[in-house]
């Protein structure tokens, strides 16, 4: 999956096609594909906290 994310980082136009459902990631489940696309979503904000 990391190779896929790295490839998409180098080819952002493909991310757009995936979001528009004009392309797909063969061999990935819908859940995996959604997780990958969510990682490119600028609206997703990560909050860093301290774990004890």
C-alpha cells in the first residue's frame, strides 16, 4: 500500500481521477481505496496528542 501512496504523491492528477471515480486501484478493496483517498484529503486534520 505504501508504494501506491508514494506513486499517487508523484502523480496527483491520478488522485483526482480516483476521487471522480474515473479510475480505480485494481487489487484494492473499496475500504482500502477510501483510506488511501482520505489520506490525500486536505480537509482531514490530524491532531497530535500525548499518550501516557
